[in-house]
C-alpha cells in the first residue's frame, strides 16, 4: 500500500538538503568530497594489510625492501586519513555554523511576518518551541547522515566485492544478521518523535518555572511570598516526569539493541569459525583469513553505521516537520494584493462601523457591534471596566488583528486596503505592557522611528516631550547609558521612568495618530500632571486616543467614549457624561468618593 507519510518524510530530507546547500554550498561540497575519500581509504589500508601478511608468511624469505614499501604505503594512508579527518571536522564546524545562522534567519523572518494572534495561542507556542529547539541543528545533521550514508555505502560496497569474491553466502548472512538493528532504530525514532511532541508543553512549563526562579522580573515576589522552594519543587516534578518518560524510552531501545547486537555478534563469530576451518584445510591462506575476518568486522561496523545513518535521516526528517510546518504558516491579517496609497497628509478621521471581534481561541466576543467616530485632530479617551475591550479596540486600529465583522476606516478608506506595515507607520503607540529593551537610552527611544533616530536632536526632543530628559541627564553616560540589569554596566530604572522612555519612543514618531494606553499608571501625581501637559503638546495637530482608568486623567479629552460589555454605551465630554448620571458618572463618583475618604 502506498505510504504518503513516508513520501512526505523523503520530501523533508530533500528540502533539508536544499536548505543546507543554499546556506553553505562550498562547505557542503568540500565536506561531501572529504567523506567520500575517507570512505575509500580504509579499504585501501585493509588490502595493504593483506599484502603485508601474505609477504611475511610466504615460504620464501621476503625482501625487506618489499615489506618496507608496503609498510610505508600503509603508513601514508593512515597519516592521510588522520589529516583528512581533522580537515573534515573543521569544514563540518564551518558548515554547521552557516546552517545554524541560516535557519535562525528563516525562523526570525517568519516570526516577524506572523501576526499577533499566533503568539496568543498556546498550541502555536508549542510548535514554535519545537521549531526553535530542533531546527538550528537538524538540517546539518541530515547532511552529515546523508554523506555518512554514502561514505559507508562506498566502503561497504568495496568490502562486499572483496567478500563476494570469496563467499557470497557469507556476505548475505552478514547482512541478514545485521538487518534487525535497522528495524529497532527506525521504531525508536518514531517513538522518540511521538513522545517528544507530548513533552513540549511540559518542557515549556519547566522553562517558564526556571525563568521565574532565575530572572529579575519576579525576584521580589518570589522572595517576599516565599515561593522559591514551591516553584523549584514544581520544576523538579516536571523534570522528573519528562526524565521518567525518556528513561522508559531508553530502556525500550536498550532491550532491542541488546537482542539485535547479540544476533550480529553471533553472525560474525559464526563467520570466523567458517574462516578458521577454511584456513585449517588450506583452502585459504593466513593472510586471507586475517583480511576476510577484518573485512567481516569492518563490514559489520559499516552496516551498523549505515543503518544508524538511515535511522538518523528518518528521525531528523520527523523532527524537522515542525520547522517546515512553521515556515508554511500564513498571517491571518491578510495583505491586499494592490495596497491603497495612504493619503498624505493623513487627516486621521477614524470610524468603527459595527465592529465585532472574537479572539481566535476565545469563548465569547470581546467587542459587539461597536460604532464610533473619532474626528480628525480630536483628542478622545476610552474608559471602562477591565475587560471592556479598550485595548482590543487599539489592537484592531493598529491592524494587529482584523475585525471578525464590520470594518474600520481612516479618512473613509478601509484599513484592510492599506499595507499593514505602511499603516503602522502612521501610529505612535504606548501599550500598557510596553517594552523595556535592555539597550542604551538612545536605542530605546530610537526604536520608535528607525529613520528619525538618525536625525540630529530628534531623540533629545522626544525625551523632553515625555519628561525623561531630567533623569537621563543624571545617568552615568547620558543617552548612551545601558538600561536594565541583564547585561553588565546596565542602569535599572523605576517603572515610571521606563514608562517615560516608552512615551518618548512614541513621541519620536511624527505620526498623525497617537495612542497612549494607561500612560500615567506608574507615575506619581506630579509626574502625571507633567505627562498630561506634555501629552497635550505631543497630540497637537494629531488625532489622539487616551486609555486610562484614572478618570481625572481623561477630563482634558475633547470627547470620552465609555465601553461596557464590548459596546460603546456612552459618549460625550466629561461634563456631559456627568450630567447623564450613567456608567461614567458612577465610575467617576466612585473614584472621587475614595479620594474624599482619604482626605478626611
């Protein structure tokens, strides 16, 4: 019966060979040539050993010159073999590094290409983990196995011709005694791959627990709540379960290997008994016996290596399937075939028209028929309880996702008609979970606009707008100071200072639309007032969206949209919403009551 899965694995081998060739053609060619030569040299050495023994055991006294010449030839082959092996090891290392870098290049480009929805999916995270851990070295292994297979086949072919000339039944018997080893190794490769897939989630959990114990982000809480031993024990329990599965698999393989290797040894020693009998009855010479026995041993070793290479090819093809599946993933945020040109200048009028959104693996809609218009140049605020959909609206506006239903337009054009890359250049955004890059201050701010960062004074101006220039001046190397404690010499900042850096990053981009998600959540009241004043300056002439739970922060907005249960339930100015005495008024009075209680 036609086995499509085996054909698919052969196709994976072919793709891996193409990948290695593309990443390191010169190294692959040299590596392959060296291994083929190394496959032939042992056969030549074996034949010289036969000649030496036959010469020494000849009835006539041999001339030293004839033996010396044979020994010199054997020595030359041995030295050449050692040199070529050393050279091949160096070439193999070059090839391995080139392939690893090429695979990382493919992985990173695909990771950049895929949209945010994939990264919020645990199944995708499992597949990504498998691709990242296996792909960098598996293609080079496939080439090694393939070349080793060819090298062993060449050597085995030469030895087989030698043995067939003596006794073809002996050669066939050797092969049959070794064949069970191949079946055992192929079965183990299948089992290992199957178990490996089931281990991935546990391995990622163990890695996460290790991060909690070893990284700074959770160091304070781990110590304050006494979580260290608890988390360590959970890590050890996971590692134990994985280890037990691995050892069970290893025991299974050991049993199979012991049985098949015993059969192989029985075949070789049976052949030795046959050779000894042939020598005793003078059917062959002592030199023939030595050479044929060495050929049998060498043939057994080559067959073992040949089967190991074949099983290795099969195993690596199985493991690389996840990598190639990862490369085949397509973004869910589809690019238009012919993108619309973004109007310049962009006015920035934003309309949400009956927008509904469900997260791919969610169980309920996050947004339900949202209708909302933000006029060009208007400063609006989005408020609502946690989970109301405020940040989701921003993600849709940034085209990190597309609406499940409805559409979003800017200046009358559906966002889906723009190139997502070009559209995102029109937005400066600070998310609540902003990035804290372990680079210099200049790089942290400069990531906001990779073009503007090279213009004189732009980074410093962005820092002044966010209020970060004050503490930057006090850092040891100013804008060239390394931030964070991940690398030596780094300076750690407070959360509020990191937030000011993030705001400076958004301010650097001269985008017509600016979005701040909880921009003052980590700031003290004085710093909050300064940031809001600077926000007014940054937002001048732009369409601005502010998300905040502090309702005192949103009073300065031209209009406030109140979200509740995935819908816009109220909109208006601060004064208008208070007069409605609805959801917004209830939230505002609740916060005001808290402040009055504290003052009393």
